[in-house]
């Protein structure tokens, strides 16, 4: 088996949130397919040095080390070999990107790739990850559905969020009570309508009826439900295909350990939620992971991971500094009028 090739990848972000893609030249493998710029890491350089060199050679731009934020590492298996992609987010550079190696360049939003053309397989999961917001809001609507809907709308007006509809106790009542079932479904439909209006992806927790899953923008699997999928027919069989969901549906998983994170990676889901990171009233007797262990676990898998437990707006920078995609929470992420 040939040795895996390390590749440094630069994700150039403009102020309008568009990223730069380049089509591969006609004289290289996979000609005319689109990818994120970057190239092989030489034995004498670090991945950060490699991404700076490659972007200068390919695009004529200069980046400073402090302008490149290391993000994730992704391993991809092609028929003729394996590449390990080391990803850097870059929001500042000098010079205007130019196609110095015969490429074609295009600036695009990560969720608007339909008109670009074929995307190199290794770049596809990265582009999906880039669509994930930094805040993942989890519902708590049973006690007062109207207040939940009002505060949800106020929250989504403040910026980009991912939303999960998760009402386990209400669902247990709904399984025995038709009126509770009708009220729960109505709340779900209204939640989905608000999220759709503000273009916030709304996932439904797997405790809710499977008939709801295609209606939402994705599914969040409880850890026990994820374990039932630990062996899919083959490595190319996705969770979406298994449940007959649209291919663009987001799939999230709840995780509490390295084993569960590794399962999430094997299932090729879009992200995981790991916790609890900090002390929380809902788990008073369970010790929190803490930021150091959280960072170790996240570093062990190439997957976006949200930090759960004791999170609020003030903990977001800390979460990002420890490798998180962002933060997840219930009440602390909701808009609160002052």
C-alpha cells in the first residue's frame, strides 16, 4: 500500500462569506474538477509553511502565519491512494488571487455549488462542514410552546444558527395521548416554518417519528440510535440512504466518549455534539469533561464537533480555541430581552 500523502489546504474567506475554489488544470489528474487550493506538504516544511507556499505559487497571494487558523484534518481514500488534508481557515491575505497554474477561479458560498461543476470528492465533506453555523440551538418547548416560538424567532434574527427540535418528554406523552401528539406536531411544524423563513437548518431529534425526518433539514441521532447503525452495508452507504432521506440532509450525532465520536466518523455524519464539557444543573452528579479532554477527543477525529454543557455566548471563543465547530445549548443560546 502506498504511503498517504499530506496535503495542506487553504480555505480563503472573503468578507461576504464566499470561499475560493479552483478547477484543476487539463494536464493534471481529475482535470476540470473543482477543489480548494493547496498542495503537497514537503518533508522539509510544516503544513502551515506548505499552505503559505502553495497559495503563493498557485494564486500569487501572501499570507502571514497568524492569519491562518488550523481547522480540521481529513483523510480521504482515492482508488489510487490516500490523502491527508490539513485544513486552514484564512481570512486575511495580501494580493489578489490569480490563476498562475492554468486554473479557473471562482468565489462562491459553500451552500451554492450547483452552478460550479463537479467537486473533487475529498473537498465535498469540507464544503458541507463550512455550511455549519457556530451556534446549535436545541429546543425546550414543552412548558410554553408560544414562548419558545417567539424567542426562537428573536434568536434567529440575531444571526446564523443551527436548530434541533428535541422534545423527549413531550414525545413520551404524545405516544399515549392524541391531543399531546397533535400539539407536539403543530409546534414542530411552526418551529420548522420559522427556521425556513430565516434560512436556519432545522434538524429533528431521532426520538420523534421517522415520518417527520424528511420534512426537516436533517436528523440528530441519539447515541443509542447511532449504535444501531454501527455496521452499514458498506463504507459508501450513507445514513441518508439508509433512512431514504435526501442526500443533502444533515446528520448529527450525540456523543459522550471517544468511542462514540469514532462511530460518528465511521458513519460519515456531518457533525457530532460532545458533552457535557462544563458543569450543568441537568447533570449534577456527572463530572464534566473539561476543555482539555474535550480538545483531545476532538483532535482524535476529523469531524466538526459542537461543545455541549454550560455553554453560552461567552464560552464560544474558548470552544473555538479548543477545536470545536461551535457551541450547543438550550436556554443559554436563546435570545433574552434585557
